[in-house]
C-alpha cells in the first residue's frame, strides 16, 4: 500500500484530534424523543446559557432529563469505551510486536466477559475487579501457551488466543446456563455490546480504572517504541524487557477490561482502529497513544449515535462496529499483511 503523503497524514491526524468534541455535541442533539427535536434542544441549551428566552417549564424539564440523564452519560460512556479499546489494541500490538493482536484475539475480551458475567451472577464479586483479573489471566495464558525461545510468533499467538477465547467463552456459557432468567437476559444483551443501559453510575465506575490505565499507557508511550525493537535492543538501553512489558500489559488490560465490564463485548475496534491511527500518525507510539483515544472514542460515539437514531428499535452497537470495522481490516490485510505485500506476518 502506498504511504500516505504528509498532507494526508496531517488531515487524518487533525481529524483524530478535532472530531470527537463536535461528534459528541452532535450526538446530544440526535436520538429518538417524543415531543422535541434538535431545534428544541438547541433552544433549551441557549436558554440555559442565558442567550435565549427559556422554553415552557414542562418541556424544559423533559429536555433536561433526556439530554443530561440519558444521552450525556451514554455519549461519555461510548467515548470512554471506544478510546480504551483502541489505545489497548495499540499498546498490545506494540508490546507483542505483532499487528494482528488485539484484546479480542488475545482472549482478553473473553476473559473479561467471563469475569464480569460471573460478578453479575454471583452478586458478591466486584464487577471491575473480576473483569480485570480474568482478562489478565487470559492474556497471560495466551502468551504463555504461544511463547517459545525467541518470543511468540504471529501464528502461535493467534492460535493460542483462539484456544483461550474458546475456554473462557465456554465458561461464560456455563454462567449463562446457571443464571436465573432475569440475570440471563441482562448478560445476553450485555455480551452483544450494548450501551442502552448507560448511566452516570456506570460512567463513574469506568472512569477511574480507564483514567488510571490511560495515564499508565501515556507514561509508557516512549518505552513502547523501545520494546517494539526487541528484547536485545531494550536491554542495550538499560531497560528490563520483562518488567517493561508488564508495565504496559497491566494498564492495557485494565482499560480493555473496564470497557467490557460496562459496555459488553464490542468487537473489532481494538484490532482495526490502531492501524488507522498509524496510517495517520506513523508508528511512533508517542503520537499514536494519545491519538488512539480521540479516534477510538469518536468512532464509537459516531457508531452508537447511528445505532440509536436510525430505526424505531435499537440494535446493539457491537453489531455495527464489527460490520463497519471488518471491511477496513480486510483491506489492510490484503494490502499490508499478506505475503507479497511487503509486510508479511509469518
């Protein structure tokens, strides 16, 4: 595939930085609502800022409830989840020096889903803690199975990820089978990747682990460049590669598991979007880590707004992300990662 020109890269990078806030503002105006539309929401916002006369008290109360208690927490949760999955995928691809790894491929998502479902069913385990613990265990198992002398090959990582994902998916099925009917319905909807139950409580529970993970990955962004060169090069600059990998793996797992805990399984974002980010900013993780937050968060806000605004009923957002991101990744696979394209993956 031809390299992007500097102008195209600047345009893509500017899109990643500048698009999220306008998208979030537009999302506040979009969505099914009986009795008012975007014009009424804008009038209400202008009145709240003192720039226009206040609407009728009853209508203003309804608009405030919908915008502040329904749409805003959902938009914020979509941004947090999309940003976390993308930055986690970026970090994992740098960590394993493999463009085909992601939270889904490594079994991280399946492990977090099992942990979260177990917490939802048992009622005594902390949701975030359980998702994180099993996600970390899944990634450790995947890498442990695939690891040989000299590291883990692409094929070994993918195959071991399939194995570990299968095991945790089977365990998740057992939890669903044993759950009572009311909790089963919640778990099934949640595993499809859904934001319709977004609330300020979920935003609050996810913001802290995601924020901690983002800070950790931000601090480690330049070390990802060193790790990507290989263990020998890492030792040559005075760093312990195993310690550095752990310091990257833990926050990457934390943010992805926190996303799964509150939004369910949202596929393909952590695999495809990091490649789009690198197309925009190049391979330097000092730029791709912060840019992943904007690209991933903005993308999921856009997709979620589409999923809740285009029909009378709402489809889970995980369906749309997979349908939209899969062609992107197929294109990248055909042009960059297959033998004969100059970026072989063997």
